[in-house]
C-alpha cells in the first residue's frame, strides 16, 4: 500500500527535489532538474519503478521526523526494541555535481538496518546496468548515471545494491549519491559529508534569518518560505508549482497533472510574498524570469513555462506507471500550456506594478512588455477562455477572468501614474477599466441571490470569486462582496474548507470529484479578515495550519472526509497562500489589505 502523501517530506538543492517517506524510502527524485526524468518513481507505481530505502530491519515502535531548525535538512528517528537510530537526509547546495546525502547515526543500542538502492531511470521504464566499483556502486541507463559512494560493503542482486548492517552507538555512516551524464566518468569523491551537512544547514539558516516577518505564526511562515525557496530553480529564478506530477486530486481518479513548471498566475503571489518577507533579491530574480518568459507577441503568451523559460511542455501519458494509489493516467508535460487564460494578463500587470511600488529595479523593458500585453487585453477581454482552473470542457465567460482583465487595466493606470505618465493612452485605459467593471457587475452578478457567479449569466459558484475584494475590484464591505462570501461559505464549503467549484455543475471536461482546495480556503480567511471578521478569519487560518503534516508541508488539496492530503505535494500555491494570510492577519488591527493597495 502506498504511503499517504502527507507521510513524505521534501529535500532539495534549488535545482531539483526529492520526497522522503516516513519509512526511510526516497520514492521520488528527478535529476538533474525538477522536470527531468525521475530515477526514483515508486511514488507513482511500485518498488520496481525505483526507490532507495534505509531503515531498521525490525519494526519501529515510533518514528519521529523534523527538519533541523530553519533548514531543509531532514532528520528521521526510528525507535525500535533494539535501540534508536537517526537518518539524516539532505541535498547540498549545488556547485557542479547534483548530490543527495544520507547519514545514519546510532542514538542507542545497535539497531539492525537494511539499505536497498534500486534506481530505475526514465520514470521507472529503464532498468539500469549496475556494477560494483571501489567505494560503492555505479548504475547507468541511457543518458543518466548514478554513483553511490559508501564505506559499507555492498552486494548486488540483479540491478539492486543491498547491505545489512549495524552502526555502533555514537557513530555515523554516510551514503553519498551523485548524478552524472552516463558518457562521463563518476564524479570525484565529495568533501566530508559531515562538513557538507554543516555548510548546508548554515546556508539555509542564513537564508531563513533574512525573513522580516514577526507574528505568532513565524515558525509556519518560515517553513513555508523555505519550501518556496526549495521550489525555486536558482539558475533562472523560476518557481515550480510542485516538485511532483500526477498525485491525484481524487484517489483513483483522472485529475492527475504535472506541476513541475512555472505558472505565470503564481507570479503576483510569489512576488508579494517574497517582498513582504524581505527577500528583494529573489523577487528581482522572479520578475526577471517573468519578463524573459513572456517576451514575444501577446497572442503567443503561455500560462506556464519550463523552469528555464522553455515553451514546449508537451503532455504525454506514461502507461507503464499505474499511478499513485492506482490513480491513472500518469502524465508528464501539461496541455494547459495552449489554453487562453485571460486572468494571467492581470496577474502580470499586478506583479510588475507591485514590484515597482516596492522598489524592485524598474526599467523600460518592463514597461514596454506591459504595454504590449495590454493591447491584447484591450482587444480580447470580452472573449471566453479556459479560466483560472484550466477547464478542459471548452471556453466560457468566467467572471474571475473578467475581474482580472479589470486588474490589468487598473494596475497599468496606476503604474503609469507612478511613472508620471498621463495622456490619451492612459485615459483610454481608464475608460476601459470602467467599462469592464460595469460589465462584470451587470453580467457576473446574480441580484436575486446577492452573489457573483462563476460565469456570466450562470448560477454556479466559484471560489475564485473570493478574489474580488482581495484584488480591490470592490471594497470588502460592499453588500455584493458580503453576499458572495456568504454564498461561498454556504454552498462550496465542506467541513469548513473551500472547494474550487462543484465539479458536477461545471463543464470542466472531467469526471466529477476532488478534494477541497487549500489556497481557496486561505482566500476565505483573507476575505473574512478584510471584512473585519477577525475571529472567524483567525479560527479558519489556524484550522488550516493544523492540516500541515508533521514537518509543516501542505499539498494542493485535502480530503476532509478521509482526512488525508490529495494533489501534488508540496504545493507552492498552498504555501504562498499560507504566508499571505499570516501577513494579513498579523497586520496592525488585524485586517488584511487588498492586493491593489
């Protein structure tokens, strides 16, 4: 049986990342980049698809995990009848060779342990050729090769490297795994693994201590920020939505997507989060990534890109992988790349406006890109699109998309004013801003029910409507906003948490059924805070914090009936929303602020 999603923890080096289970197994790792082929893919299948486990040979009475304070260095303690051992997992910050290090330390007694190293390249499709070499084992298949270095004698069974061993009390044993192109020799022996651990901990702590946030939730905020940093591809500044693909939004279902890419929609939330936390350098890198990614004609704009800004992310299905808990198909790439999603134009304009307001280096390039993109909005804002949730059932007139078209015009007007610009062009934008606002209020609002609706003229609700006060489209005390928030709470909430929409009502091209969406639940807390309902907002926020797993991580969705995480993990959008809500709730006086201010 597959481990629950929440039974995993993240380690990474800001180039790629791995998931480590409570059972001591690494069952997901893509090398050398987030979007590279996985060499351990048992998470989406079976042990034959690749894993690396180090764990006691006898049952553990108790397992305790934690990250070393303010770092991404994971410590897992196994307590058994024979004693206790600690497994430390981390990926050193990369200089040249990608490495993953595992340290086994005896805490008491002499615990019998087993190490099983069983990579399978190409997402579990290419069994490697393995051979023992001095100081470890080498495995390779196709373009990829792994070198496992250890002082422990190993034996081979087929393509697996095995060892049964004990660590004397007070001693440590190191395993160092390195990736390299298969046509090159294995990399040189790394420096002392203990020194690498010290260096890695120091780097993460130095980074974490730059956070300027102070609130009762600083520990949770810091963990979320570290997670976001871990999901950053440091060579370009791009942030992946998650390090995984195809973890299901519903167990056994088909809503399984590849999130190892950079979504433009995340731009504003990422930038604001980093700026509010004091990370100006990272915000600058993200803004620069954004400008490079969106260069070109506006009608060529994609809603997601590869970590280096790549445009081709063709969606494929991997039939040899049965999927997590039998949830198929397993997909790589993402077909949403070809969709029209008008809201991203508003997110880009909002991102660049806030960057300018917060003192991130401005230049004519950012302005020229903004003007170029806005021309597309002027021509196409009234067109149907696939919307924020990337539906696959055809384009519709989504209310949220029109609200974000208004945001695009609004932020461009404000950016022009910040730059001291006036004139006919700005007046034209102001006039269109008013026209879009009137259109949304006339066609996206149901006066009889006192709520905005998912699509113009429709009846269904959508959690994205919670963004109306958050982006400043209407003030939070407007009766229409209050009515919409109450309608969402009444019709979309399950056990106090928010669904994106009712999947049986929305034409999204997929079978119905999914969990509650964690980011939307944080949006509800933000909306309540804006409305002055601070006690309710704080209660919901702290309920959401209680859904984090034992090391502070969140997935995309949550099943409140089964009480387990669903969707890709850990999810940047969930952690961005957590940090944003913490900032909103900790501001003087309690309420949050609209993103427009």
